C-alpha cells in the first residue's frame, strides 16, 4: 500500500498484433517474397521481349537446321533424329494452326490432321515423312543417311509450303 492507502496500480497495456515485432517481421518477409516474384516475372518478360516472338515457321526451320547440323556431324542416331523431327512438327502445328497434337502418336497425328481440316496434300506430305519412322524410333532399326536427308528436306519443304505468303498488292 502507498501513503494514500491505495494499492499500487500496475499498467496493463494491450498491444495490438499489428504493432508487434513478429507482425513486422512477417510483413517484411512477405514484401521480400513479393518483390522477388515481381522481379523474376519482370526479368522473364524482359528476356522474352528481348528475344522477340518469332513466327512458328522460323522457329521450326531453325530447329530443322540444328537437326541437320547434328545429323551431318554424326552425333544423332536414326531414332533420335525422328523423335526430334516429329517433335518439331508437333510444335509447329500446335503454334501455327492451334492443333492439339502433343501426346499423339504419328498415326494419331495424321488422323487428327485429316479430321482437323489440314489440306490433304499436307497430310500426304507428312505421311511420307512419318512413313516407317515408328519402326526406326521404337525398334531401333538402322536407318540410311539418305533417307534421313530425304525426310529432312521434305520437312523443310513442308514448313516452307505452309508458311503464309506476305504478298503486297
């Protein structure tokens, strides 16, 4: 008791959660994470804009050129060659025409393209390229270099034939 006869009063103070040190640490952590995500997203966007969005036919021709260099260097086997070749076609057809061709076998791809409205001439060209490629890809049969050259040239012609013309009137 004090001289006044009253009990000493201790201050009871309630500190709201948003004024605690833990709250400040959590908010600062969230801000750092958000800033990092935004920085990463911005850098990704910048790289894509810097790289430039190429047309699908240019991308496909560049990939076919890489496959040709690997084939000439002798670092690619027949099965790998045809896996890469069909992947280029699937990517090209998906980006160029919007076809859902990923996850389809070569035969399913050809049937899908016939039903999707791709010109029958182009489907015929693809069937010539894909002819026998499943045996080479999965049975690991040897393939002649001249057949690989022929299919690669046919692939390049296919891409060039399906490239939209930019005629000016």
